[in-house]
């Protein structure tokens, strides 16, 4: 879609599109309404992605985009005024962003917007420094908190939780369709999915996964007769869960209930993640336990697999115990962090031209 955009606005949007989103879905589009006015269309995938319960995962991502827009604007000596248009559908948010002249320099986090990346492979177990930990805690807005899980015993506890959670993730047909659609095979970089080289498994397991994921019946047979879920659970959850400096949970000031709660949480998440990048740290989100446990707490049906549905009760209990008295309803993001070599493969982004729309179109 060809559209003339002022140079400064093009630079802001071109940088903002590097915000993170689940499986690189990029659930946003930009409608340019003027030289200093953009309307963000916030979409979601709740109708076909089991991980996007009520669209909240996408709303977190849109919040991350809004924070990235605000940071990118400072590089053009502008301040972003952000206002969500009320009474619009939750699955198609409309958010006006207007840019005003501003004094002062660029936000230092602007330099790491494109460098921020997911690291799914093992990281260094070197502990976080006090300076790193303090910078990350200070990055959160007032009322938001981070809880750390750093000693080996605590990392083992979280790794076991992730390992058991992965049994659900890898054995339900509802997730199979998602996984099959989001991996780009034979790729080091992907503009709209996850390249297989960034998934985090060894080449033999990757080849087996590619063969099995062509048909749910292959997955079901492997899981039933050959423990087919075991190698990816070990490589994607257990070992990386141990090989990091720390796991962390991000907690909102109160239980998240509204769209605006999730947008605010997404902005906080992105500021935290960009600060990690500025401190030389990588992050990997660990979101499926957060999502599955919410299905359980709200008594929501999410799978036809009875054994998997039964496991989420234990998952929720263990997650609540980890938080030691904090309300699980305040938990909106979970991940691991650490330093080490950069990933060789990563998701990139759709070109800006593919993200521009007119009116309420979301194509």
C-alpha cells in the first residue's frame, strides 16, 4: 500500500514496528491521519490462537508497541499523546497517537529497540549484578513490581514448572494448529513468523518436528508411543530454565481486568525488556503457564484433551505458591533473563508498507 508519509513520521513508525508480539504476529496496523497524527489499529488472534485468551496477549503486545512509539518519538524531538478511542470492539482497538514538539534528547532506550531479541537457547548462569537488577526494577512504572527467582533451587523449581507445562502445550490439538502456522522452516530470519533456527532445538529434533507437524496424527502417535514430546520439552523448557541468570514475574498494581490494564502492562513490559537489552541481557518470555492457569481460574474450557485440562489445576497451584502470597491475577508477564552469546537467528518484522492501512481495514 503506497502512502506518502513525512520523513520524521516514517522514522518513528519504522522503529516502532520492532515491538515484540507473541509468535511475531504483529497485531497492529498504522493509519496515518496527518503529519503528526497516527491511528493504531490493535487487532488480536483470540478466534484461532489458544494462547490469546480474550485477546489479552495481543493487548500486551499493542501496549508494547505504544511504549515503543513513545520512545521512538523522542528521537524526533517529539512527545507522543496516546488516547484509546472508547466504545470500539476489544478485538479491533483504535488508538490515536498525536505527536507534539518536545525539548530534550532522545530516550536512551531508543538505541536498543531493534537490538532487543528473544533468546530461546541456554544463557549464562552468571548472576545479575546489583546494578542490573536495580535498573530493571527502576524501569517499571509506579505500582508495578518484579519478583526474582535466582538461586539454583528456585531456577530448578521454575524449570520443572515449565517442563510440566510444556506437556500441555505440546500434546493438545488446539496448540498444534498454532505451532504449525508460526514456524518458518529452513529459515534464519522471518518477517512474520518464528524461523526454525531460532526455536531452540537441535537439528535432529528440528527435522523430527518438521515431519511430525505436517499432521496432527503423527504428533499424537509420537507422543503416545515414542515420548515424542520429551526432547522438545527438555531442550525448550528444562535446560533453558536452568541455564539463565534468573527467572522473573512482572506484577501489576492490581488485578488486570480491562483492556487499558493490559495496554498499561504491555507498556511496562516493554520498558522492562528494553532496559534488560540496555544492560546486556537477553530475555525469553514464559507466558503459557500464565495463560493456562488463567483458563483454570476462570473455569474456561480450552482443550478437548481431558488429561491436559486436569493438569492446569496443579499448574495454577504451583504458580500461586511461587508468588508466595501475591495475587496470581496481578501476574501479566513471566520470563527468564541472562547474558551470553547473541542468538544467530531471530524474527524480524514486516516492512512498514505492509502495516499501513486506510480506515478500519485490517488487511
